[in-house]
C-alpha cells in the first residue's frame, strides 16, 4: 500500500530513437563509426514507445479526481482505458484513500475527500495541509507540504560530501524519477560562477534542525531564513552559504500561495493569518499534524545496548537517507519516525523523517483496536503496540473518537470554530501531545490485584498471538536486546527451552518439538512480567492483569528516572 521507489537500471524507449539518430550523424560529414555501450540483443529489445503514464505513476490522486466526477466505480472506469492498470494497483490506491479517510467503505467521497480532490497535491500531503488549517498551525505545515511537493531544496555538491554511493530521488507531484550515482571527492560543481562553499552540505542542513529530530522542521526554518534574507537583499548569499537551491525555494513560495488561495476559497482558512497561525508555535502539535498526513509511513526506533536501528511494517530493518538530519544522531529520543517516501537501492532508505511520541501516534495515527490484554492497544494490525493502564487506554480511545467527530464536524461545516465548541477537548489534545515524555512505552498506573495463573497460556496465545513476538516487543520497546533461546533435547524425546534476557532465565515445560518449547518458555517469561505466575488471586477477582511491577523493575535497570502517570 505504501509506495516504494526502486532504483533499478532500465533502458528507456527513447534510446531507440537516440541510437538511430547518432548512427546517422557518424557518417554525415565523413566516414565514421558509431559505438553503443550495450549488446545487440539489448538494442533489439528496446520498446518503440514509452510505457503510458497511467501504468507507471501512483493512482491515488487520479482515483480522487475520478470520484469527483461522480463516477460510481473507479475500477470499472479505469478498466476501459486502452492500457488499463492492474486491478490490484487500483485496489491498493482505493485502500489507501480509505485508510486516510478520503473514501468510505462504499467507495464514496467523504467530506475530507471532497477537499482533497480540489488540491493539486498528493492526497496524504493534502490531508496534512487541511489538518494544519484545522489546528491553526497553518504556516509551517504549508511550507512542509509545498517543500515535499517539489524537489529537495537542500543541495549536495559532490565535492562537499563523502566518497560513498547515495540514493538520489528527483520528485514531482505526479511521478518520481530515481537514480543511483557514485559520489567522489574530485567531482566539480556545476555552477562555475559560485565561489567554493564554506561548510559541508550535511552540516549546513543540520544547523536548521535545532536538535528537534525532524527534517520537516529543518525545511521550515530554512524557508523562513530565506524569506528574511530576501527582505534584506541577501538571498543569494544565504542560499550559497547554506547549500540551498534558490529556484526550489522560489517554487515552494509559489506553491504556498496557490495552496493558501485554494483553502481560503474552500473556507478552511481565515483571511486573518494570525488566527490561522495561533498555534504554530506549538511544535508538538505541528509534529502531530505531520503524523496525520504521512501515516501509515511509520518506522519504529529500536534502541539496543550500543546501537540504534529502524524498522517498518513492510520492509523490516531500513536505513535513514544520508542527507537526513536524523542520520547524524547516535540516539533519537522519540519511539517512532514518520516519513513520506521510501527509496530502494541495495537496501531500503527512508527520506525526510520526523520523530513523534506515542500520544501523537495514538491520537493522530490510524485506527486503534484492543489487544489480548486489558490496556493493550493495537494499530496497523498489531505492528504498533501500546501497553497502558486499562483506564488510561479507555480514556485515549474515547478522546480519539471525540477528536475524530470534531474534525468531521469542521469538514462538514468549515465555518464552525471547533476551538470554541470543542475548547476543552482541543486543550486536552494539545496537553497530551506536548506532555508525552517520548519514552516509547506506556507502563502507567499500578494495581496490586493479580489474575489467576491457570490462564497464562490462553491469555498469551488467544487470537493467534505469538508469545515470542509479544515478549520481543516488550523488551525492545524497553530498549533491550531481543531474548535468546536455548533448547535441550530430553531423554524422553521431548524438548525443554530456556529464554534469557538481562541476566534472567525462564524455563518452559517439556514439549514435543523445539517451536512449542520456545513458545512455552516465552509464556513463562511473560507470566513473570505480568505477575500471572502468582496464585494468590481470588477466584472471583475479575480485574485485569497487572502489567507494571516487574516491567518497571526491568525498565529501571536501564533508566533510573521515569515519569509515570496514574
């Protein structure tokens, strides 16, 4: 569902025309020879015409435009094209639009979808823009959306970066062209009139990050600095010193005007800019709006003992793009990164990213569902797990539901001031996204009552849950390495497994194969973490399991100072 740009070597159809043209030029003035750096079999395989744009570009925006024309079925409409896209490609686009709330389950345009259909931008960026207008942090979000709609304004002169291979992506609104280029120290700048730059390009970009772990906020600061320099008449020098493209910044400025005009005509933006930017100073709220637009582009930040890695739902471990400000940090205090684009070379890279907290992801991410334990919330079919006090989990679910209703009310009637009608709800949301300590786990609240031990296996294996995966999730969210398993073959032709983490060992019951033995050892470890290995609970006690005491002991070995909420 999420678009990945793959950097694959491919011959273009236009090479056939170019080859014939150059062959003719070789003997035009005098006898000559023409050499082609590919074999004859490749030449004969050249296609005469380029692949239609309908078959090589994302269909998200096109599907919105089709629905705005009152077409009943997107799939049937596109199937009548001369070269129709694959049905699965069309369905992926429909599923994505449904996930972000642009289409309902019957494939009809929602109120959000109607606004998105009038914006000349990718739907996820359009949603970010609309949310920025609703939450009155319009100006920075406007810059981010405009910046993501054009090519990156931060330049990487080849003589000012390391001698490695980086993925380069040249993007536009409708399509993306990617290539892989080797970078060397000896390459020359294209602009011979420009004096040699002073700082390294990567260092120049990191100065705009202000250690807030966000490429998008760095873009906002770079643009605002350029506007200040332009008013002072020093825009050229500003771009040269900070490795910025003046043409790209001018394109961002033009797009900002265009998007602002469209939303003013739609009634979502007030004519008074001070009202639209009343909360632009709240960086946590801006992060939340970024998350609402870029979801489901989310990567988990996994902290190990001496290193840090990033994982996505579709690709597993991924790398940060070389020019990202987050690639320069040894540690990132946020548990999640949201991003808008993935690029595949020999590995998968994520480009511009922003760190977000659990509270931001819960309130501004996708749909939530209850997990197997009380207080366990799941997102993206269980890829994202939250472990909260049961009462706090219910509070978050109700708050998210009320927030969604308030946003829908605003989209139905743009003239409503939800900051007055839903004053306390909006204040609560601002407080939660600003006050989250970004520890990457919810282990809040305590309850001394403990559940029965006889239900351990059922509790951790019902609904198809894998106890080994659940144990690994708990440990890695706590910043520890994954558990290690050791299995012994017994004389009874059975297997007994031992799981070890942080110097602690838990032994499971004998099982008929290694897989079942490891699962049972994981259940024993989970039982200890959730206090279910104790048989002191009364039979009539129906309270949810206590998932805090031993978890807090485990987490306390890594960090001494924690802030817990009751």
